[in-house]
C-alpha cells in the first residue's frame, strides 16, 4: 500500500525525533468515504466531498507484530451509512497527516449495521 507524501514526511520526522504526532491509540484514526478517485501521493485527505468520516482506535490498537501494524476502528449504526469506496489512515480526527489511502469497494453500510474497519500495514525491506 503506497504512502502519501505527507505520510512519508511524517516517518522521516519520526526517525530523527523531529516534531511528530504519532499514530498511537490517542491519535490514530481510520476514515471511510465514498469517492473512487484514484490514489495520488499528493492527497492529504479522503477524496469524498461530503460522505467521509474518521473514527478513533478501538482499545488495544494500534498493534505491532514484528513488521506488521494493525489499526482498528468501529463505525456504529449512526456512522458512515453510504457506499464505502475509499479508506485512509490518519494521525488526527481532522486535518493531521494521512499516512495512506486506498480505493477499495468495501460495500454499502446501513444504519442497521456496525462495521469494524481493520487495516494492516506491512513494513518491508529490499527492492
């Protein structure tokens, strides 16, 4: 999954302990939206005009197992009731850094459902 430019810059800042808001339980948010606009590294938010929403982490998330990072957020019955065609990972409930965004047809959520969105990022080495 590709990083955004702002995500890349946030990682570079974290490496040298520069000013950085971490993607921890207090700050990390997963967002869902209804845009199918192609990913571009320059994007800083979900591309949906109106139908987009971020939710904070569930207790115990994010998690790390070796080189895999898992993030999980609950969207309740009153949240994000539309067709989910994009999602992203952020370090704030608004603005902040979007680390990554994926265009992905996940289905249509209704007010009769709660959805638990889980994103797993794998940090790899080599070329």
